[in-house]
């Protein structure tokens, strides 16, 4: 699906975006375009990709020549148009994701996450991009803070445009102007991603400091960067227009995560006292944070279909709950609901079971 295609990754120098670039070059696309604001990160990623290609020989040198960087912000429609023109596929990962920053700068979060995404949507349709995979977050479901609210609005903008396309005249849309498909994926926390708690915990414990934990009882969904990249490719291949595709990810408590980091990295310190002093300090929840995250609401779970041996859920936009049996994908099954339950529970990080400390340590080491 990617061979000889031109692919755009917005936010492509971020932790997830760059992980996706590393994976995509193995599929020999015609060109990978990376739209981001950070020139230094662009140069660093370019150098890394050069080293990777040198290490595997000449067979993928076309991938390097097909790596193009565009500097700019998705809030700038002219920059977006420059990046999108001629693309076949887009992975939209650019966003303001820092919860505290979004609380302090809500209008900037709105500008980037909502209006910036709308710029991308309009440009993708104008330039007849075949498919757009839009990265959202579990914080968009029943949002409790600015970041979640703006990402929820972003999802609404995407789904509204998908619905508009779906309802247009079939003769004009499907025959003369093939439509652009939009698929949404929701991430929880990405293990090792910059700005997340795992690198902070590791840094603190290696420095012999106490770990700062907002609330040890908080639970979060967690996946690795490589799992996230595979998730995005799955949504590209299997997602239909308007779908929300969800990967069933494990959950963990922040307290157990902190203890796992201490056990993994505290023992390796030269200072023997560092392990004993690396204890947890509870700092209290920050504005916009909640005790657990929700990956899918109760209403969405009514429509959800299990796909790929239940590794993923599909929440279709254009089917009512009573019409799921009409799916033409043989690997999909409607979620089963016991007779005494009128509605499935929401899918959240407190009701799916938590990883224990040993399981968390294994996940950190991946």
C-alpha cells in the first residue's frame, strides 16, 4: 500500500512521527515528506536516516533521496498546501499535546489542534489525497482539560467532513472526484516518548533523586513507539472512511510504573544509597488531569466491532448499532453483551485490568 506512494507525516520529527518514518522507509515509498516546526530535529532525523541507510547498503538509497522536509506549522494554510500537494497518504500526528501547556494556552491549543487540523483536511480534499490517518488521544473521550477538549473537537471536525463527503452525490463524488478517506486512531501514553513520564522517572532515579508522582493511583493506557507505528499502518490498511480504530492496549498505575523504574535502574547505580533514596513523592494532580483515561465511550462501545483477533476495535461512523451485522469484513465481530447488561461499559484504563510490576518492567525494556 505504501510502495511508490508519496506520504506526508505532520509532526514527523516528534517521538512518534520519527518512529513512523523509520518504519515507512522499509516499505520503499516514492517520497516521505515531513512537516514540522523544529529545524534542528529535522537535521538530526536526516542524519539518523542516512546512517541507517549506510548500514544496510545501497538497496534503500532511493528512500533517502525521497526524504523531504518542510518547515512550518499546520496553522499556516499555505505551508500545509505546499506539503500536501501531490501526496497519496497522510499521517497527521502534529498537535499540541502537553496537558499543562494547553491549560495555560487554550487559544493556541485550539489554533493548532482544531483549526490546524481543519487546514489539513481541506487541503487533503482539495489535492485528492487518498487516505488520511489522524492521530487523536484517549483524552478526547469525555475530556477533562483543554488538550482533551481540543482533540475531541478535532475528531468532530474530521467526522463531520467524512459525513459530508459520504452524503454528497455518488455520481459526482465516486466517479469524477474520488473521495478522500479519513480514519482516526487514539493513543494512550507512548512508552519512551519525549514529554512523557517514563524518561523523567528514569532520569530522576539515575540521578539518585526521588520520583515525583502526581497520583500513584492514576491509571493510563500504555504502548511502545513501535506498537504505535504498527497501529497507524493497520488503520491505514483496514480503516474505512469515518472509522475510529482502537488498539487494545494494556493499562498500568503510575505508582507501579514508578516502582518498576526504581527496580530496573536503581540497582545499577554506582552510588549504593541512590536506590534507597529514590522513593516516590506525591505532588498532586495537575489541572486537566484525571484519575483514569477513557479510550472509548459507552455509546461508542455499542457500535464497536472486534477485528484482527480482538487486537483492534473498529468504531464505524456510518453504521447504527443495529446494523453491524451488515459488515462485509469477515474478521469483524460485534461485541458480545450479556443478557443482563443493557449497554457495554466504556473502555477505560481502570476497568481492563492492570499490568503488574514485572510486566511493566518488560514493557519498559522493549
